[in-house]
């Protein structure tokens, strides 16, 4: 059976993997033990992961809007933000 690649993964799985990698990257950077070069590379990677996650969320919102009212997705109301967890 062939191995799945990142291109084969579902958008949800790709989002979850990117978010997990971003969280791990932030945790490593917060420890403050990376060299300047490693920190810059990690920051650059983090920006790319953040943009990928943001794009996936925007696509998900668009899909929900289209499912809610395929004739007029532009009239759909934006999602309410989730309340902060206690």
C-alpha cells in the first residue's frame, strides 16, 4: 500500500498537522534556547504555517457559507467568535 503524502491528506488533516507543528514550533521558540539563525528559520516557518492555517479556515468558512445559502453566499453572516474557555 503506498504511503500518503502531504498532498494526499484532506484539508482538515493538513490544517491539523500544520497547527500542531506551529504549536510545537512556538513552544521551542519560547524556551529561548535557539540560536539567532535557528530562531529566524523557525519564525519564517511559523509564518508559513500560520498563513496555511488561516487559508484553510477561510476556505472552511466559505464552504459553510455556500452550504448555508448557495444562491447568496455574500449575504451570510460572519461566524460569532467562540467564547474564551474558563
